[in-house]
C-alpha cells in the first residue's frame, strides 16, 4: 500500500483512540451521576470505537507498517451535559474521515474491506448514538 494510504489509516487509528477516550470519559461521568442507562449506551459506543482501534492497529501490523505511539493521548475535556450534540458532530466527522479515505486512497483488498466495515458502524453511530454494531 502507498505511504499516503498508510498515513491516512494511521490518522484513522489515532482518531479512533481519541473517540474511544471520549466515550470512556463520558461513560464514567454518567456512572458517577448514577445514570446507568446513559452509562451503558456510552460504554457500548466506547466498545465499538475501541474495537475499531484494535482492528486498525492489527491491520497496520499485518502490513508491517510503523505504529505511532498513542499512549500519551488524553481524553478531551468534556461534560456529560448535552453530550449527544457533541457526539453527533464527532460521529459525523468520523463518517466523513472514512468516506474521504475510501474516495482518495488506494487500499489493498483487506484494508478496503475493514474500512468499509468500520464506516458502516460509524454511520450507525452517527444516526443512533448507540453502540454494539461492530461484528467480531
């Protein structure tokens, strides 16, 4: 795969890490407030985003690509109030990111299939702000 495509996949990986941190932080805040329903919803979104991160990491490793260290990433400062508005915006950005990747990058067959699967899940997230769409 071309270096530009690898860099785009790396950027998606970093964005998935940030999104996973976003949902994990919100889920913990909802739990602290005793809002179990919102916490569960956010935990499911977190699980999907974490799964995307893992799958992109594995794919880059399969390709022998260098993996930037994401350990230093921190969750953005966010409050639980009106989380849905911000989450819709973030999910719409994820959809745009993956659509752009598919439109501009030349991906090998396995990476293309992975990106298409992730995009489908992100479209569900953007529409429903609910998780557990990712298939194993």
